[in-house]
């Protein structure tokens, strides 16, 4: 199998993002959006009380309140949804970390660079093909032994395992 075919076969797989990173992103986005919405509402109240000297003529004032109110309401709703999703993601962080540690430990305990190279016939391969054959071997073993691992997580695991075993 050529390098080109391998790259095309994996092109549909999305990049893996750890749950801890997802949680941090969702949580900080949610807090920022909620905070911005609250500041926006305060600004609109201050405008209504003429503390902020913005003067509009005609229907512009109604347009200002509709657009700004809608925008800050959207920020608030999206921020709250983001915080809820962050809480949900946070619950899965330890499970993901434990699964990752268990799979990596399984491979580092049961496989060596020599055993993998023997299984794939590394002696007859070029240095370029060697990485891809090792990768395919590890991916095949992960898929056969750990059925609940999705492709992006498997690719992340393979990189971690490869680094521990071969480098």
C-alpha cells in the first residue's frame, strides 16, 4: 500500500481533542459569553437611564434595542448552553483518561518494538514504509481488542503508543 493510499484512507477522520481541552474551551467560552451578555444588558439599562449619552433619532432607538437585546440574549443563551455542555464533558474526563492509560499500559506491557517489527516483517521494509506498517498493525490491534474506541481517539492512542514503544 502506498503512502498516498494510507493518507486518503484516514482523510475522513476528524482530529481528536481531549475531553479536558474540550471542557476548558467550552467553560471559558460559556463564561465569556454570559459575562458579555450581562455587560451588554447593563449597558442597555444605562442607555435607557441616560447615563450613557447616546442619542438616536426616530426609529433608530428601537432598532438599537431590538438588535442589541437580541444579540445579548443570544450571547446569554449560547453561553448557558456552553456551560451545560462543559459540565457534561467534565463528567467524561476521568473515564477518557483512564481508558487512555489502560490501553497505553496494555500495549507497553504486552508489546515491544521488536515483537511488532517481527510481526510486520520489518526487515524487508524501507524506513518510510516501516512507520505506516507499524501504524496499521497498532490500529488493527486497537480496533480488534478495544471495540468502543472511535477512529480519532484510536489515532491519538497510536501516536502515544508509537512514541512510547519506538522512540
